[in-house]
């Protein structure tokens, strides 16, 4: 895509840094097809119309990096950076699982996850390769969690923020894992987290399926332990802002009032909890979590 007065399609690029000079992009800029970054015309080495070459333009950073076998730097956002590789991998394979929709009816965790993955992975491969497949069941579980949070908090904005934070954390941890950034000790923490999260999911389902078993202190303890392990896993890799997201998510999910409201018999939240448990059952059966 090209941006300029003579182009048929114009996009504001001032908030994006030029991939070459690192200054704000202006109206005479062109977008790289490999990195999806904007480049000033004067930094691109191009003369004449940008529109005629927009479909195949590759910036100097990408072409020179490919020529010398080097990698590109990947911006994770929030001041976090990671050296990216030229070979693209599907994030969903590692995970096992910013616009937000305006209403409950069209809110989609799957759509949000796809957007987050595209944004973070855009520097690793072409935009076409960034069209990732997000697991439908995991997306539906997050959608039901959103409905539970919105129903309890009576706040669409806050419910969306929790889901958005969950997705950002998962995507960033997935990217770090893809690039083998975790040490042996940190991988042991990750395995411990997965084991406890599996137990947490089973407990959530059991407390719903089996009458008179609900104990909110058990869920709160599981959530607190998982939070501590996640903080430990990302300690040497992600920013204080990401740690804040972890605290925000687990703070909401482990709130005693929220857990009590969710498991109250004949509560208006019961249908969403039922669907969430159906999704968790599927993820457990498929050994995704």
C-alpha cells in the first residue's frame, strides 16, 4: 500500500515509525510487503509513483536482513522487543490454545485473538502468512467468560479489557516460546503452570457438574498459584505493563464475589457457565489444556 496525494488509497501513517529512519511516517510513504512497516519515499530509494510498485515493495531492512542471513527485530509492544526469525510458524501450534466489538452480540474472542496475533507477528512474515487459525473452542470459552464477567460487573468495557489482557498475555508468551527464549528453569515453570491450569479447569467443571461441591477458596488458591507461576515465567522477558495485565486478569477471576455469583444456583449467569464448562470439557478431552 502507498500513501500520498496522488495515490488512490490514502492511509494516515504519522503515528507509525519509518522502518528505515525510525521517524514518524508522513503522507509520502509506502508499506513493505514483508514486514508491513511504513517507509518514507526518501528512505525507500524509489523514484516516481509509489503506487506502481506498492504490491511488491520490500524495505531495505527486510532485503538487507535476508541477504546477510540476519534476523529482524520484532516489536511486542509496551516497550518489549524480540529478535524475529524469517521462518514463519503457526502460533496456534505452540499455544495449544485494536479494535474491540461494541456489543455483546458481536463480541468475538476469536476475532480479537486473530487481530492480536497479526499485529505482533506482522514483522515475522508476510501479511498473508499472518492469517492464523485460532481454535474455535478456545474462542468460545473466552466468549462465555466475557459474558460471565459482563453479567457480574455490569460493565462491557471492563469485561472486554479482561479478555483483551488474557489474549495479549497468551500471544506474547507464545511468541517467546516460538523463539526458544525460555531457559530450562523457565520451561519447568511453564510445565508446572500447565499442570496446575489443567487441574483448575477440571475443578471449575466439577464444581458446576456436581452439586454441593463448590468451594470458592479452592478456586481462589488455584488462581493465585497460577498467577505466581505466570509472573515467574515472564519475569525476565516482559515489561511491568504485562505483569500488570496478569494481576488484572487474575484479580478479576479470583474475586470472591464473582466466583460466588457465578456458582449461585439458578443465577442468570448459569447458562454462560454451562457453555463455558462444555468448552472446557472439550479442551480437556483433546488435551489442549
